[in-house]
C-alpha cells in the first residue's frame, strides 16, 4: 500500500511545503515513518481563511439542489474509493482494516444524509398582527466560513460530520485534521473537490494546534468554530470562540456507563460489550467504560469479560486476523500505565492486562479492573484506551446514581428485558445518547452530542445541519 504524500489544500492548491515547517507521520503498528507533513504557518493560515471567505460567496450562491447534487456525487466517490482510502486510514491510525472500511462507508452515508437535509432547510411564515404588513417570514441562512478541528481516532468519520453539515448548509470550511492522521482527510477533501465543491470553499490545514486554532478563531472571516476533542481542549477553544462572539459546536469527551440489569442475558451482553469496548482499542469518545452489573451476575460476568479481553488477538491493522490494533501514539501508552498504576494503588482488582506489549508499535493489553474506588482516576477521567472496569450494584437506584455521578454525559448504555425498566433508564440516564440493549448510538440520521461537560450542540441528524445556519426574520410592509 502506497501512502500518499501529505499535503495541505489552500486556496485551490495542494501544498507539499509550507512556512510552519514539517513533521513525520508514523505508522503506530510498527513506528515506521509514512511521510512528511508540511505545517501551515501564519501566511498559509491567513490564505486559507481568506480563501474560505471568497469560497463562501461562491458556494452559498448555489441553490440547495445544486449543493445536494455535488455532495451526493462526493458520497458516491467515497464509496467507490473506500477500498483505497481504508488502508491509508489503517496505516496512519492503526485500527483494523475492517473497521477502517466500515468507517469510510459510514462517512459516505453521513454525507448522503446531510446532502438530503440541505434541501429541507425550511423556514416559516407568520401571520402579521398589524395592518400594513404584507408578509413575515423566518429563514435559515448559512452561518459563514467555518473553522473545524478533528482528532485522530476517526480520521474519516469526524471530518465528514463537519464537512457534510457545513457544506450542505452552504458554508465554506477550513478543516484541520490531526497531524497524526492527515492523509485520510486529504482523500476526503479530494473526493469533495472532484465532485464539484468550489476549490476555495474547502481548505485543509495542519500545523501547531495552538497556533492554528488561535489564528483561525480570531480571523474575521471565520464565523463558526466546530471541534471534536477532549473536554480541556474544547473548553479552551470555546472560550476563544466566545471572546470573538463566534458560533461554537463542541463534541467533547465522555465516560460512558453501562448498567446490566438483573433480568438481562449476561452472555448476550458480554458478546456485544467486548466488541464495543475494544473497538478502535477503546479510543472512542462513546466507548463503554464503567460496567455496573447486578450483584447476582457480577462475579461470572467479570470473569468472562476478562477471559474475553485476554483472548483478543492484537496486531497491526493490516493483518486480517487482528481484532485490536495499536494505540495511536506513544503518549497513549504512557497514559494507560498511569491509569493502571493509580487504580492498583487505590485498591482496584486487576483482572487482566495492564501492561504495554513487548513488541514494536504502540500496543497495550486489553485491561479489565473490578471494584475500583470512586476516587481512582479510572472512575473519574476518561481513559480513552482499552481499559474497562466492572462494578457490582444491589439496586437499580444505586446503579443510576453511580452512572450519573460524573460531570460527563456523552453516551450511556443499559441492558434489560423489561419494557418499563428500559423506558425508565432512557429517561433517567443523563447523557445526550442512551442506548438500551445495544451500543449503536451513532447513526447518520441521529444527532450526536453530549450533556454537561461532554459538549455543546450536536452533529449529524437534522440538528447537526441547523448548527451551521443563522435564523433571519424578514418582514415586508406596504410601500408608501
């Protein structure tokens, strides 16, 4: 597999050199360099923002049906090119190739849905309350050029959520993917350009994250900021956006609880939970982390969960036998060790894993703890890696209280065969997305976003599109 030469797309040109220097992109499976990424400096960032402003004038003037046609064509190109894009994603991010292929195809579905919704940015008419007013209408218009920031864990899915919604609404975009995974976003941008998105309406930059975000957010051309990232980074960028009165969407971290009720089928729950927990090596913002298991199932469930985790086959994502790939970079390994050491120091029971794997690449064992103290880092902060914790409970009230105890509320899950309990859990779990008897809360048609410190606003679904629009009231009176 040939990894494409990393480049930036600014003002209609692909740049393989830029004023901000360069950095290597590495394969996390074996730590070998894949390519050299140019980094945007002040000149390129200024050029990207100015291009986005010009591109916005062109793209917003296209009617919704024209934009739909272009984005639908881009979605089809992603499907046609999926088998070429997925290996690039695996090489730079590490996840198994089958997961990468599903991600690219889901990205096409997201783009499809947003393209369709772009035709449905309906306004409304309001009856006048006084004589002399001919009409009163409420319309939605594109907010303007968007600065979008995405991390490395889903290099196709996360950029397309922002690009699809922004472009469908009529906005232009300057997107900054993570510098560890630039090529997947490059290929997505190329598909959109090939389908007919105006060249200046879609710019892609990489560089020093602090410099890029501060420069773009402060630039007068940028009207909206959208980020997927950690709570800490989201707060920082949100503050910067507020300082300049820029519209802001933040999809931030989580710490998803799972309640396994007394009436659930433990074997069924276990199979689904192992797949969900160790997908993308646990580097998923909606990953299940805290498993609250009814006391009568607890001991057997914890033992079987640990056995299942130990049995997972680790390896490079390009190996079809691999079930869990490497972590994204060396810093993730160091952080996993800190979580493990703290949990053990505080008295948690280590059921399996807990160590880096002695091989080239950023591999960490699938890890399971039991009965971790509430004060442990694992029970307070998102590990964002292959670590799960199993906790017993005696009453459903107790489980719900524990599930809701943290200041995060992105995703929550529960398993029950009782309809009344399912509806109660749906009401009482404090999260933007609640999955009952499954983990598939991320769908192109459904809004994705969190409560509390897990974010502001939603992506995907019709709600995601509306976040890239402004509301305008227009009243027309009788002349003269």
